[in-house]
C-alpha cells in the first residue's frame, strides 16, 4: 500500500482523497453553523421584539393621523360647494415592508395583516363614493366613522402587541385624550337616529387659514 502511494498514480489518488476530505469538512462546518443559527432562540426573539416595536410605532402614528383626520373639518369653495378640501393629508399606515409577521405568532401576525387590509378597504370604499352628489354620497360621515373605528382597532392592536412583547406603550401628553375622543365619536354614530349634522362650511368661524379665496 505504501509503495502504491509512492507512485504517480498513488500521489494523485492521495491528493484527491485529501481534497474530498477538505470539502466534506467545509460542508460539515457550514451545516453546523446554519444548524447553530436555527437553535439560537435569543436571536429570533430579538428579531421578533424589534419587529413588534416597529409595528407599535407605525400603528401609533396611524392612530394620531386618524385622530387628526376625524377632527379636520372640510372647507368648501364658496364659488362651488361641490369642491372641498381638508387641511391635513389623509392618514397613511406605514408598516415595515416585507416583514415576517409570522415571527410575532400566527394569530398576532395575521391580525396585523388583516388590519392593513381593513385600512385599504376603507380607503377604496371612500374613493368609490360619488362626491358630485348634493350630499356627497355620505362621504364625510363615512370618512369620520371609518377612521375612528380603524384608530380604535389600532389602539387595541397596540395594547395587544405591547402585552405580548412586554413593550411600554408610547407616552402621550396628559391633555391628549385620543381614546376618549374616539369613543365619543363612535358613540355619536351608534346613537344617531339618522339625522346627520351638516359638515362645516367656509362661512363658519375658524382660525384656520382659508383654502379657497372668498368671493367679493
């Protein structure tokens, strides 16, 4: 056997065996490294906790935008009462792109995705209304109620995520009563008898800079 490895053919065979062994050893090391990543629960937990924090912050921003939107009175063009504008942009939900929501748990991950779908459905429904009608097809009432309900649901979702991952809820000023304000709005819709108060128009007193020029 020793005489064989001293020959040219034997040297080539020995080199091949050594090369194959190195490749096998390298593959084994890579496999063991990947296996170690799979069994590092601390890494997975940190990733999920970071995602949960991003979700809470995005939802909290959306709640603030919805709260502002439901209190933003439309201003009408004195020359054309069909034309109107709001003073603030529409609320936008900015959840992380391509997030692995299942890492937060199947139920919680699905609930976040369903919430994003509800937001999109509300926006699409508003866009489907006929704003050229005299009553604007109930646009203003549907907009306020829709954003109030979405904000309330988002606040519930924030509380659930915070409890699940032991997060501290975003701090709010003492005078900023979002929950109470949204609940009051929703109660007004629930107890409504069908008569709706007309939206504020440009003739009302306001401290907001007019968006349309007044007719002389």
